[in-house]
C-alpha cells in the first residue's frame, strides 16, 4: 500500500548508446585531399577478407594534390591513405602497387595493436606478401621530381663518429640511435648525445 506524501526510491534504467551520433570526420579542405570511393571500396573489401573489421570500417583513400615527391602515405591511427595525383599519369600497376604498399602499413599497425612495429619491418613485409606484392621495397623509384635541399647542419656521435646531416637544426636533446640501441637497450644515454659540428 502506497502512503500519500512519502516518496519511494526508484530505479531508473537508461539505454542511450543507440542514441549517440558518431562524430563527423573533419571537413576536407578543397584542393588538398579528395576521397576516392572506388579505391576506398577496394580497401574495405580487402580488409574484410583479412578479418580486419575495424580497419575495414574506418579506412579511407584520398588524393592529396600537395604531395610532390611522395607516392603515398598511410596515417595511423586515422586509418587513412593519401595518394599522389601524379600516379594517375603512370601505368595502373604503379597506382595499385602504391595503394597496396600503403594498405600494408595499416594492416601491420592494425595487427600490432599497442605493440611497436617497424614501418617496413617483418609485419609490413608479411602484409605486402598477402596483398600480392612480395619483396616490396620501402621506397619508390617513380619519376617524381625531388626537391634538392641543402643540409647545412651536421651532428657527430662521440662514440661511433657517425655524422648526421640535417636540413634544419635539432632543437632538442638527442643521441645516436644506433649506439643507444646497441649499448643501452634503446634508451637514451647522454654518453651518445649528438654534438653539433660546423659545416
């Protein structure tokens, strides 16, 4: 029996997850990147065939007119591929090879999860083989003009005496990667700190 004037505690259940609206992707700036539905659809089907459902759901392929010397780029964790529009002027095999090369990067990162993987390491090489481009090389030899930039800055490793040439100066404290890896388990050590040289 309910007494008047006295409130009873009440449980309230809410299932609102289906109401959430997914965030819209950032608007594409005109003239920089244009989505390619055909290439995106091919990547989606390829990823589904490899049972990479999250990758197949989020992947997108676009053309970036700002790319000059690079054939393509893969962005992680955005799961996006950008291609150089100059690929349209080359034989179609070059376009597909570049697309598969970049997709292999995303496949390798997707499978690695939070684990570190080298960009052109064994995981990437295995993904290339699955996509039909075994023995793929890390860098292209396409006839894109490369900018020649003068390297005005040089840095010396005091341990192995390797000289690193740079276009821009290094603004933070860095050490020789090879020596840190070899002698300090990949961790930074001031003993291998790079020393600026006069050029």
